[in-house]
């Protein structure tokens, strides 16, 4: 399994694969620091092998150093900018090794049509895979539209341990009390965002919507936690706000302290391309205010049931829903509880490991029927 960078939230999945999967796993990892101070090749006693990562033309990455020997199946990230994918898939096929792709299959930005070249490339890559592990039902539907057989696609929802997050809520509540003192929220409504500060997340639009909410007379605090390429522009937007004193930028949150923030938030805000922050918010029993995104993580959001969804993707519409949250603060807890029940029923690591195991079984059966009953990878 190849990962360009293994973020801390993948640790639980890899550990669960090591402990619970029917197969013997080896993980190929770059030497990057993963945000926890631990090199990605030191995955808590998991079997790992290092790979070298070279960058070509900035965003394009090329992975080298993997020897496809002694494996019955090979699972890899299908990131379309990884130039090594065709090489490894073709090499695996030549050796009779089963191939499993792991991908979030979603169209490009809703504002742009997907290019013909990218679709043709994706179809080529898919043709080299014996099975696919796809994030969410919508990813499965996307790959089916590209022509991949539905019976060889196995749906998984996430790579965070939602059940563990729910179990750790008591300690997260204690962290929340300290954060409430730090930010002096004093019982005020708290809107929050925790995640990457990158262009596609449009966090500046969250601040713009907060300005509208405050301008309409709603009293609230906004906490933005995280770091990334847009940190400077987000800070500039916060400082330019007429309500700058009530906007707190925290920077990156240390691993293990995320729960306190999610407990502090009365409503978690997701303006664009909702990701794992949504699942973390739901696992913490939090209400989510979101634009009507179509992403795997947002499949669990149902308006007026497990979330409050804006009618469109405009800032005023998003601000309307934030105002609804402020005016209906007493209802947010019930929304969060329903959301937590759903995420714990549909998006657990146990379910994801099961999907990966079934994908490996199916891929091996297709590549070499005699190996399908032998639990060795």
C-alpha cells in the first residue's frame, strides 16, 4: 500500500488492518514527518518499508524504490498525479499480482467540466485494477459511470476511528472547558472550523458568512483551527472583519486535542469540499452547517435531520443557515445526537477494514483463483 504522506488520522486504520484484517500487510511509506513528530516509517510496530519520493514540476510526485516481489496483492492510492501508478500496476499485472485501487472517486470542481484527457487516463488506470476500494457510495457510482464493474467496487466511508472518538468524549469535554476559558466564550454560541486552510476549502467565505451573521444581530464567536497555504489570507480576512475580536485563529491543533475543539463548537462549519472534519464532528455528536456538497463525507448529512444545509453555494445562503443555527441553538444537540448515531452505524473502521478485506479477496480471486482462499498478502 503506497501513501504519499500518512497523516495521523490514518494510524487507527493501519493498526486496525494489522490487527483485524485477514491478511498480512506490509506498508510502503515515505520518510515524511506526519505531523505527530513520528517518521511515517515508524507506524507503531506495523511492518513498513521506506520509499523515496521525488517531486517533478512541483505538484506531481513520483515514487521509487518498491520491489514487487513476494506479494499476492498490491493496494495503492489512485491519485491521478502519481506518475508511478501505471508503472506499478503494469508491473504487478505482469507478475500475476492482484491489484486494488484505493480512491475517492469524485468529479473535479462543480464549476468546471472534467477534462476528456483526465477521464481517459482514469479509465486506463481502472482497467489495470482487479478491484477498487472507494470512499462512499457516490465514489462507487462515479467509477461505475467510468465503466468499472460495480461488483468489483467495495465502499468504505472513512479512515478515522469514529467509535474511538465517541468513547473519548468524556476527556474531550474536559478539554472543552479549558478551551472555553482560553477563548473566553462564556456561554456564547461558538461556530467552528477545524481542518486545512487551503484554497478549495474556502475558509475566507466562512469568515465572510460570519460577518453577515453578526451584522444581522446574532451574537456568536468563530474559531478557525488549522494551518495550510491559505493561512495568511485567512488571517487577513479575520483581521479585516468588523468583528475581528470574536474571531480566533488557533493554528494547527496538536494531535489528540481535536476532540476538545469539536466539543466546544456548537456548530461545525463546512463551506466547501467537506472532508474528514465532518466525520469527526459527527462522531463527537456535533451539529454541522454545510453547503449542499456532494462528497463521500457529506453523504451522511441530511438537512434538518443530521445537519443544516444551505440552499445553494452562496455566502448569503450559508449565512442564513448559520443564523438558523443561532436561533435554534436548543435544537443543535438533538441534531448532533442523530448525526452521531448515523456515523457510528455507517462509518466505522471495522466496516472499512471489512471492505478492504473483501476487495483483496475479490481481486485475488480474479487474478488467481487458487490463491483466493489463502489469507496471505
